C-alpha cells in the first residue's frame, strides 16, 4: 500500500509591520506630510516640543517588543530643508527566539538641507534572542544625520545574562549614493569578546 504524497507547508509566524513616514517643509514648519502603516507600528501624531521647525515623531509598537518571526520595516524620508526627530517611547525589547529569528530594517533618507535625527531609546536583547537589526541612511551632500543605536545584551538587573543567542547588526551611511560608512557586528552569546 502506498501513502499519498504530502506537501509540507512552512508556516511563518510573527508580526509583519511596515511604517513609512515623509516629512516636508511648509514655510518655517516641518510637517509629517505622510504616514502609512501596515501591522502594529504607528506614529500617533506630530509633536513640536522645540519649535515648529523640528517635527518630533514617536514610533509606537503596541505588542511591546520584537519576538521570533517578527519582521519590522521602518522608512522615513525628510524632504529639502525639513527637520525630523524620530524616537521611541521606551526601550525596544527583543524577546527570546527559539525557532525563527526576528528582524528590523530602518531606512532613512534626507534630501538637500534636511536634518534627520534617529534617537530611539536603548535596545534590550533578551537571552536567547536571534536578532537581525539593520540601519541604512542615505544623505544628500549637504544633509545632516544625528543618530545612535544603544544595545544592552541581557537584563543584568533581573539577573539574566546573554548566554544563548546572537545579534547581527549593520549600519550603513551613504552620501550622494556613495557608501561612506559601513559597520557590521555579530554578537554571539558566550563569545570571549563579550566578557
């Protein structure tokens, strides 16, 4: 007796979220001219704590963290002469990923005379995280970028180290379409360099 052939279907789990932002200058004011999102990733409103020339946006991810299989994509374009500051309300948490890695890609573009600030709160990579985090910045020759990626491995205050898992990070900065900076990191739990 022969068994019928079976087809294996790979089930992808996790959140898929995509956020696209566009900032434009309107007189002396920078406006959040466009915001499109799919999945659980939003900017609720534009804020102006400094003055009307600098538009602050806080990216909110309602699930509260990134887990196995999650795929997060963020894109922001700052048009000529505009000034945007993008941040998060709290630390980004990357939870344990036993099966599938999680990924986040951020792509920022600044036109001539534009300023873009990427200042998220710190990122906490929990033990057993399998993370892929990419940041790509493309600047016009006279645009300005200010930014950081602050990474914490494990939750030391909770007594948790970073004993299993890995984090792969890449940051690329291009000016006028030419790659000027590329930094890559592969942090593996247990690596002697982490000690």
